[in-house]
C-alpha cells in the first residue's frame, strides 16, 4: 500500500527539538526562571504559614467554616478526617499539598479572571482565547511536563506552573460565560446612566457573574487537586510525593495512605466551596460581601466557591 | 415653545453597510429591496421632531415599527446612521464619549419596559445607582435616593430586593431611579407595557400627577393608543420606521393623515380624547334680574334649545327650562312670572379640560352643562346632544384596514 510516508517523511520531532532546545530554552530561560519568583514567594509563605499553625488550630478553623457554610455533618467529617490524616503521620505533607493547591488557585484566579473578562468584552480576544484553552484542556498533562522541566527546572514551583496551566481553562471559560450572560437590559441600563467601562464591570458585570465565576473557581480547584500526584513526578512534594514513593517501592500501604489524604482534602475543599456557592445565591449578595467571605475563607485555609458543575474536562 | 430635544432627519440602518443602504434609501428604494440586496434592516427612516420643555411627547406604533430604536438613539445607546439629535443644542450623534456620558449622567434618564433593575442591590441601592455613577458619596446618595423613593411612595420598601416587589412597584423603582439624578429629560420605552391593565391605569395617572410638579420633558413610547391619548401632549405615530403623523390627540383623531392612522384611531375611546371645551358652544345666558322670561324663551327658540343658563352679574346661578317658563302663569295680583321662580339651582358644571367621558352622566339628564372657568364664571355651554354626537362620530378616513392594524 502506498502511504504518504513513502513520499516524504517529516522530522517533526527534530523541529520541535530545535525549537525548544535550540531557541526557546537558551533565549528565554532567564525569563522563565524569573516568572517562577512570584509563584515561589507565595508558595513558600503559604507553606510556612500552614506548617507553622498548629494542627488543632487549622482543623478547628476548617471545621468551623464547614459548619457555617455546609452543616454539622461536614464539620464532624472535617474533624475526623483531619485527625485521621494526622494520626497516619501525613499532616505536614497535607499542608504542603494544600499550600500548593492554594497557590495554584490564587494564580489561576489572578490570571484567569482578567483573561475571562477580556474575552467577554472583545469577540476578537475570545476568538484567540478559545482555541488556546481547548489545546490546554486536551493536551495530556504529562506532555507538557517535559518542556516545563526544560524551561523551569524541577521542584515545587515548576510543579505549580504545570498545575496552573492545567487548571486555568475553567476559570477563564466561566468568567467569560458569566459576564457574557449578564442580562443585556441591565448593561443597557448601566450605559444609560452614564457608567464608564470600569463602573460597569465593577458594579454590574462582576457581581452578576459572580456565581458563574465561583463555579469556575471550584472547577479550577478540583483540577488543581487532580494534578497533585502528577506534579510530584517533577519534584513537587506533599501528598503526591508520598503516593509516588509508595508506588515506586511497591509499598501499597504508603501509596494508599497518601491517596486517602488527598481524597479527604478533596472532599473537604469541594463541599465547603459548594456550600459557599449555595450561600452566594445569585443576586442576593453584594460583591464586597462575597469577596470578603472568599478572602476570609482563603485566609483560613480553603478556597473558591460554587460547585455547580463538578467535573471539568 | 422652547425645544429641549430636537431630532432632525435621523436614520438608523442595521447591517454591515449602512452607508450604501442609506444611499439606496434616499434614492427611493423600498426597504424590502434593500434588505434583499444588502442585508441591511431599516430601523428608523428620516425621523424629525421637536419636544418642548415640560412636554410629554408620545411615540406610538406597532411592534417592530422602530420605536425602541428611535428612543435609544436619543441618549446614544444606539448611534444613528445619519442625522442630528440635539439636546439643548448639543448633538448626541457626533459628540465625544465624555460629553455623551455627561449628558447621560446629568440630563437624560431612561425607564425600561422590563424595569431593568439590578437584582443584586436593594431598592434604595437601585435608585441611588445614577448618583453612584456620578461619584456621590454613599451617605448622601442614600439620602437623595430616599427622598426620591418618598416621591413615588416606596420609602417603606427601601431595603427590600427588587424581586420581592410587584411589577407596578418595580416600575416605580425604575421611575425613581430615573428621577433621582434630577434629569430634565425622561425617556420611557413602554414603561407600563409589562403591567396588567389595572396597575397600568394607576401608573399612568400617577405619572400625570408627578408630571404636574416635575415638569420633565418626556419621550414616552407605547403601542397602546389610549395610553398615548391620555398622556401625550403631542403624539407621533410611527410605522415601519417612519413618523407618519405628529400632532395633538385631537388633531390625530379628527384628521388622520392616512389610512394607517385612521385604522388606529377607529376604535379609540373618543370620550378620553375630546374635552368639554372641544364641543362647547358660546356662553349664552340671561341676567337674573334684568331679563324677563319672555326674553329667555325667545333666546331659546333662536338657539333651538330647551334650557338656558342664568347669571347674576358675572356669577352663574342656575338655569331655566323652556317648559317651566311656558307653564308659568301670572300670580294672584296679575304680575307675570319671573326668572327667579323658574330657576333650577341644581345644575351640572364642568371644567373646560374635562374629558367628555366625565360628562356622560350629566348629559343623560338632558340639561345643558355649564363650562366654567376657575372663578366659576360661565365660559361655554355643552349641549347634551353634542356630547353623544361627538362620541359616535365616525372618523373621516376609511377604516377598511382596521382589522390588521389594531393596536395590540
Ligand atoms: N440590533 C439590531 N439588528 C438588526 N435589526 C434590528 C436590531 N434592533 C432592531 N432591529 C430591527 O429594527 C426594527 C425596529 O425594531 P424596534 O425594536 O425598534 O421596534 P419596536 O417598535 O420597539 O417594537 P416593539 O414594540 O416590539 O418593542 C425591527 O424590524 C427589528 O427587527
Ligand atoms: Mg420596543
């Protein structure tokens, strides 16, 4: 049979090698290195803070938030779950994982929400943004671990950068969606009263899109959690490392312990963010109040809100 | 009349090539042909009108006739394809974005059909929105918003959410939001269109009462002719993007410009359009002391009426009927009867501006109705037969298309 390969073979792998190794890495390595500075900064501080706060205090804080936004059942689960993690000796690793996830989510929000807003305001921007997000969501996360290692090296920060890339799309998509879906008559009313673009954004669009944005943040959080084990491959620590080490040594017990830790953390974070979303019924909450709630919550450990659509692509 | 707002030869064409479509339109091509050829929709075509200070100008037309497009051009929400829109002499169509924002903040407010209240703010927060946009401090704007809420009678609901209020109340919030910034011009796009008929009537009356003190310049959009006739100082009838007739309610009802308008006005409630003044005759009366019953009877014969008003100096004191005067017989001493003996003091009076429908009952008694001025002086007389005649008059133009051009 004739196949196109008989006519010509393309050294595609060589081209990519030439592009990444020959051009991107030598020319831009310093830039990429510099890019991880803010990530490292936030991560280290969060990690140090979470490791410094006594286990009982952190647990109490989480249980209190769970009780307030979800109910007593979830508060009890949090207490028992965190106590279990502590008893199997994985508390520090769990806090490191939490710090990594929080850092990723913070950066995703800081990058993703403005991108989403820009996409919502300009169709041209969205035309560019959309395929990029599609690519980010369809490329298996393993695939970009290699270029990330080449550009950023190994360690915690590169792991978080990989996580940010992986977890970014939902927040951008849902911010865009939320803002585009704000009722057009409200936009018209705001215009009719002489709002500037910023006033419109801050007073009308963001508050009315908040619920959708929070759903995006919740999905981003869940995606970040799913990257915990994978990023451990390039030297990020925490529970992912425990799992990987266990697997490497065929130590079923160790791997399972790490896995259970991740699951407990995931359940607690997910339920709390869902509870927050329900509290933030659309139209009932002022922007200031919800953001305050969000900040208060992030300060004490968790993050995000709004789990309408739990599973992302 | 000082023109607050003037619209001059305004066109709006939706589509990618408005300039080309505009050219075709000016050369007299039909809208359908233009749509076919270039895909452009003509929203408004060559609209010109002026609205005076303190006037309610109603634009009425069927669905899709371009009313919303027209009113949205007046505050620049939709830029016109061609033409000028002057507010106090400043052209909305060609001014800078900053100027446009200033005009929107200070001069023109808009009230929407579906209220368009911000669901995430309380009633007072909504009302204060325009003030917030202007940069007023929180305490001051709340105080101002509360004052405006008092005006529309919603102060007790200040801290409720809009979704907790009924439609009529929500639209009053919308009205308060429009009024809070103290604009001179109000643009109202079918503001009562989403309300049920009873509430609608009530809101129309409230608007008229408010307008007495506020004296805003109002452009009011509606597809309900009765609403237009009730509210409008002047009315413009719109059809397929064009203003086919502009005039007072009476002008439009008595002299419809074409079949389209005639069909519209065919079944309107004429009792609300015409006033006592429109059908009143000269203020003929006899003097109580100096005129005799015979003189009164002769006057009635001349005027072919059977009753006549009686004045004492300038003061209207009653009326006498032909029948009573004829039935009078000389008294015991042989003196003829006097006007005073036949005087009926329980008689109907009305204000010149009163709509005809308020005269139905009085006309039913068969006696003429006195039209009086502010100082109770007789300025005209309405004959009962004229009331009924006016109510049943057919409009002059044919009404063949009445069925497919009914206001919805
Ligand atoms: N953005 C737009 N793009 C294209 N065509 C439009 C646009 N907006 C309005 N039109 C068209 O312009 C015409 C006038 O619409 P408009 O909304 O002004 O009518 P209306 O008189 O307000 O009707 P209604 O009583 O239903 O509110 C319609 O034919 C409509 O389809
Ligand atoms: Mg409309």
